[in-house]
C-alpha cells in the first residue's frame, strides 16, 4: 500500500514537472518567434527595435501597394533609442499642439487604436524605393509606450 502511494506521488510529481517544462519551452519559443518577427519587420521598415520592444500585433495588407501596420510596446526610456535607430533620427516629430492630425492612418484593425491616443508624437520618413514609414508614439502612459508604425508603398 505504501509503495503504491509513493509511486502515485512520484507519477504526479513527474507529470507536474513535464507540464511546467512544456509551458516554459512554449513561452521561450513564442518569445523567439516574436523577436524574429520584429527583426523581419524592422528590416522592411529600416528600424531597429530596442530590447524592451514587445510585439503587440501586426497586419500585412497585400495589394497593389503593400501596407504593414505594426503595434509594439517599449519602455518609456527606450523611445530615444528607437528613434535614433531609424530614419526618424533627424526628423522633428510633431504632437497634437503643432499638428492636430497625426501622420498615420486612423483606420485599421481593432487593435489599431490611434484615435484614442491623446498625447503623442508622430512623423513620416521616406524610405528607399518609394516607400514610406509613419510613426505615432503614444505618450499617454508613464511606464511603457505603445508605438504604432505604418509602412507603405506608393
């Protein structure tokens, strides 16, 4: 009886460890896929993302002129690093006080919530091969910052 009890406990322990390990491996795989996707999108958009960047969502709209909508979250202190690692580094980003209409599409998927942003900086840069990149940096939060990027062909 005691042996059966110990074997049952041992089996439950191994089962619990197996499930925990699979969850950890799955989350590591998800993080790696997220970093790979950010690197891929960064190459297209000519921008490097800081290590704190977290992919919130993206959509690639295929058509005569392709469009990519990307939403990331970064730490507030990494905004300067993001700007400096892009073609926005020598551009003036404008806020609602000097440009009430941000340089980014207002319409998008359900997660594209640029209309709800009250305090922001935005701008546009021309990329090689008649492509453009719009940025809107959501400054409503103090700790983390949502960044909306819109890449498109003309």
